[in-house]
């Protein structure tokens, strides 16, 4: 348990909002990708050309570059090679995000050192996993979505909803982060009830880490919990809720995910 606690605390302390550079000459694709990644809490710079992307990198160093292949002048493959040739930028992971299914293009990109090759349309879960894998030493396996949900801790018959003082601020199908001024110590097992789409979800979670005044003088106090018990139907409800929130107003009619 101590090992799990230490790892969780280290990951919580290290994870920050990364700067991503998205390069795409297609305005609609660039918009959808940028909005989605912003909702996943990444800071995004966008560029329409490889030349603009290189100019941005002269000013700021991104955590990751996400580029299409078909660009107005220098193409995405040449941009990738240019990044990897430069000692200052060689360590920046580059993900190719393209409509091109050409195996030769993919082989060329992988040989040049791309971190991943994604063919559009890309499911948001796949894109998130690729970005996490390329940028995080301990990548998350499922989407962790920022939200605000009231909850009941302990006994439903005696506890009250506390949306303002105590609430869920991050949600995934495998756990939650509860914002509270009185976080419980790691190892504490808590029964929790919260509501999604007017449906009550009952889960049991174990506290993996707590952020208090002692280890976080500034910022929001709280605790991260991993679900020990959750029904499959509730997992599915959480997945659906997160996907709907991520793709709201950017998905084509009749589709649940954007044309990334």
C-alpha cells in the first residue's frame, strides 16, 4: 500500500498541463482536434503550415507535436524529419495525425522517429492514449475528465449533498478526485454515491493519495480515489457521459465523436 501511495502522490505532483502544438491546414480538423484537447486540459498552439510550426518552436518548446501530412508547403513528413534533425527539438515526440492510409507514408514516418501514426477519423480515447503515451512517464489508460458533481460520502440516509464544499472535480471510469478541505488518509475505503443523468451511481473507492495544506500549500485540497467496486453498467454510464461532454458541439450530427 505504501508503494502505491508513493507512486500515486508522485504522479499527482508531476502531472501538469502540457503544451501541445497541432499542425493542420484543414480548418475543420484543426478546430475539432484543438477543442477536444483543450477539454482534456492541454494548452494548444495551432499552426496551418510546417513553417509556422517551426517559427513557434523558436519561441516555445512544446511537449508534443501533432501534425497532418498534407500541409500547404513543407509536408508533415518533412516537418517530422526537420524536428528530429535538430538537437534542440529532437526529443520532442511527434504524432502523425492524418487521413493518409498509405503504408509507405506510415513506414517513412516511423523510420523518421514518429511517436505514433494515427489515421483520421480517430476515436478520442485513441488520441488521448497516444498523447498520454508520448508525454507521460506513467500514462493514464482511460480519460480523466474535469467536471463538477455533487456527492454523498458515507451513509445515504444521513449524509447530505455538498456541491459547493465537497464535490467530484475529476471523473474517470476507474476513479475520481474529490475536492475537499478534509481529505482522508491514503488507504481509507469510502462508499460514495453520485448522480449522472439523474441516475445514482454507488461505488466503493480507496484513497490513493491526499493533497493537504502540508503537501500542497497553494491550490485545491482533495483526494484521489480508485474504484474498488463499480457495476459495469455504471462504468458504461461514466464512459458515455465523458464522451458526450468531450464531443459536445464538435461532433457531426448522429455521431458521438468528432472527425479528428
